């Protein structure tokens, strides 16, 4: 294989393999944790006064550009020193930007915890969702876990790979900053509604194509492309312009129903239902969902590698 092709594709493959093998070891430092601390620091100091929308927009823009620019600067220095150092740095960056293994492990852990009791399932689910889990029953817990699996297949794997394909590691890291901003301040609440408005808008734009691509990948990897009509019908039935598409693909595949009422930050949020069959979910559904998600990752990784090799 030509060395230039190897340099182009090796970071992506090595980083993905590392993610699937290691996940996110809790004892290791993680750049997203640093992102979170930066965002919390900025929100405390800037989310005040009469110009919160403007301050939030400027803070989000500076944070996103800064994350991408710093990554590009580090890569430039690595390339000047040794091209293979840049390969290693890129592979490490890809590893930290992907969360496929951790997502699968956390969703499976919710189902495992439910075998110990509803309260154990609620506690475990609270690690991966923003909704109040204190009053959820077993069916609602399983539903929330599988919704999260579908949505975060896009946010945690497909979208980062997409932006690596488009803009390299700087684009991938910038996307992780976008996603972290949205997950921390992109809520329509009294506290964050104005300051986080543009963070939420930018996240919507950054995920527009990846979310729909994720839905297509799920259907292809399940051998159910005919469900696209179902996805088109229900994908827009979500407060987010994007999250409904991978969730609709998963709901169609499992022949179940997602959505409904939940409590977020003490406020009741009524979401339209995605799907119509109120099916009791079980471990067979979990196995199908995890298998299809892994296949979707592999398929899109292969597509990315092929495009990078050709370019």
C-alpha cells in the first residue's frame, strides 16, 4: 500500500479499533471532560445580563473555532517533526472522539441493572440520559436506553467520523466541542434558553446530514431499506430536527414505539410518539439493536476509508 494512503487511513482505523477495544477508561484523562469544564466556566461568567444570546453565540463560536484551531496547530507541529507522529496523534484523537464501545456498554448495563430491580435500572439509566428517571417503569427504562443508543450512534460515532472525513481531525474535535456545548447548555430552560440558543442551533446544523445518514445505515445493516418510508413519516416527530431519524429507524426495526412524556429539569415535556406498536421490549431487542449499531459503524468506517484512499 502506498505510504500516503496508509497515512490517510491508518489514524481512522486505529482510532476506531482502539475505541471498540477500550471504550473510555474512567481513570484516563479525556479531552471532553476538559471541554465540559471550559463550558461550565464560561457559562458561570457569561450567562448573565441583557445580552445573553449574543454572549452565548460568541462563546460557542470561540470555543468551536478554538478547539479545531488548537488541534490543527498540534497536527502541524507533529507533521513538521515527523509525519508518523502526526499519524499517532490523529489516531489518539480519533479514539477520544468516538464513543461506540462506551455507548453499547452503558446501554447493556441498563438492561443488566433492571434484572436487579427497577430502582437499579433507574440509577443506571440516569448516567446516560437527561430526563428524570425517578418515576420510570421497566418498559420506560428499556425504551429510553434504546432511544439513547440510536440517537448517540449518530452523535457519538457516525457524526464524528463524518466530520473527520470532511475536515480531518480538527473538524472531528470541533464537532465534539459542538456536541458538548449542546449537551450542557443547549436546553430551552429558563437558565439556558437564551445563552445556549446558538449552541443548540449549531449542533442542529452539524448533525443534519449525519443523523439522516445514521438512519440509512441502520436500515441497510438490518437489511430493511423498505423502512425508509416509516423513517420519513416519524423522523420529524421529535423536538430535535435530527434525533428523530435514527430513533425512527431503530423503532421501525424493532417494531416498537419511542417518545411520549418525560420530565426534564423539573418540566414535563410531551414528545410525539415515534412508531405505533406499544411493544414490550426485552433482551432480544437489545441484541438486535447492538448488532445493527456495530454493523453500521463498520459499514461507515469502510466507506470513510475507501473515500480517503481514493482522495
